[in-house]
C-alpha cells in the first residue's frame, strides 16, 4: 500500500487561464506545454489501516490549512475510485522547485501525488485516466504526466470525462531549452486559482483571450511539427503577454509582474535584436522563463545573469513524464 513517484513541472507555451467548472477543474481553453527536466517533485504515499485521517509532509514540514485540504480532498477521489472510503494515507513530498512561486509546483506536486497515490492503493490507470484524475488536483498538473510537449484538451462534456492531456511530441523530439530566471522565489500573493477566477469573473479582456486561443494553438502546433523555433517562441511570447493582460482588466486589478520582470522581458527582446533567438514566457508569478536553443546556451546564461535583480538562472532541457521509484 506504498508507492513513490517522480513528476516534473511543465511550462505552458499556450496558457491555461480560466475555468468553466471550478469543482471539476474544467478549463475554458486548451493549453500546450513543455515538461522541464530541471524542476520536479517526488512523493511517497502510504495508505495505512490504523490512520484516522491523512497526514501530509512537504519538504519535511507537517502541513495544515488549504494545502493540506487540497491533498486530502484529492486522496478522497482516489479512495472513491478504489472503493476504500476509510483508508487514510501518509504523504511525504519533496519539491525540487520553489513552492507557490510561479514555478508550477502544483503541476509536479499533483502529478506525483496522483501517480504515487493511485499506485499505492492498487489502481492501474492508463496515461489518459491518470491525466484526467490528476487534473482534479491542479489543472496544469494533467500535462505533467507526459514528457516533452503535451496538450490539455479542454473537452466538451460537463462531467469532465473528455478533459485530459495528450502527448504531442516526446522528450527527445526536439532539444529546445528553458532558462528559469529567478527574481523572487517568495510565495505569490494571489494563487493561480484565485487569480484566474477573478479574471474570469471580472475582466472584460477575458473573452478576447479565449477567442484568440484556437489561432495560437494552430500556429504553435505547426511550429512544433516543423521544429521552427522562431514560430514557437513568438507565439508563446505573445500568448503569455495576452494572458497577463487579462489580469490588468480584472476588478480589483492585479499583476504577477515585478519591475525586474519587465527588465528581463526587455532584455530578451534586445537579445533578439542582436541576433540571438530567445523568447520569454511567464506563469502566475514574477519569474521569467526564457526559451532558447542549445547552441546559444552559454551566451544566454551570461546575459541573463548580468541583469540587475536576477538572483539565479536555472537551465532546463525537455523533461520526462511520470516515473515510479
Ligand atoms: P505554483 O506556481 O507553484 O504552481 P500555485 O498557486 O498554482 O503555485 O500552487 C501552489 C500550491 O500547490 C501550494 O500552495 C500547494 O497547495 C500545492 N502544492 C505545491 N507543491 C505540492 C506538493 N509537492 N504536493 C501537494 N501539493 C503541492
Ligand atoms: C499561469 O494549474 O496552478 O501557470 O488548476 O487552480 O490548480 P489550478 O491552477 P494552476 O494554473 C496554472 C496557470 C498558469 C498557466 C499554465 O500552467 O497553463
Ligand atoms: Co500552479
């Protein structure tokens, strides 16, 4: 009744931003991501007859409050499927990624929990079933089941049965790299969940965002199939800017950016003017991820490290999907 799984984070090139159903975590739009080898979570789940409630340790700290409830409610889903409603678990998780800082810890965290939890209780799920289950913990996590590029199909059905991620291209398809430019690894003030809800409920720009997705998806998929870095990078960068623009239209308005976020974005655009292909994307946090090609790695790292306010630059390749340890 014990299993350990490792899951990597993923960076969305076409963002998931908005839910049509909050309880089931059904998105308003498809999203597309690259799994990263540099950031991951390992989670061990052990179901034990003598426990009267779940216990959750994250980075050796016993967790209570909302993060505990999210884990325990997710385990309820697993207990439900396994028809073992009174079997509680001890969960021990380690994030090799900053938690709740815009580095997608919820993606690697819930992908690892879903995999280890379902295996520990004795379920055998295929990738599609596992992705659909993982979605219920955190939307972005359903893409982390796969290595390389993955697309989360929003689905059409109200019960969410057709909403899960599918593989687009495996880890070794294309050596495209991502530099995570660390400005602040502090916890964000507005979680992804709260931020996207406020945007859906109040931002007049939200409709424009949703309407623009099919075209972006079509373009980026053709860029991936042609291994056209400029095409993939420019679509991803524009999609990120559109997503962040919706938050400025919300009520009350908010932004995940800091002044240094903007400095890094301008630096990346300046690098392109100098002939170095590089594009940025930003999740729900101030830190910037820069897409680049292997031949430019040294220069990219040097340039990014030289920007005032940058505390670290962490380089990632395309990562693998779920593994069991
Ligand atoms: P992030 O940018 O890190 O994904 P989110 O606001 O989306 O930020 O999610 C952060 C939340 O994800 C945490 O507050 C916690 O509830 C959950 N989380 C992070 N890591 C783990 C983990 N290893 N196991 C379970 N839940 C986790
Ligand atoms: C900006 O998956 O963290 O990173 O489903 O509420 O847990 P919940 O939110 P989450 O949102 C991620 C938002 C994003 C874009 C993306 O990863 O697609
Ligand atoms: Co998240």
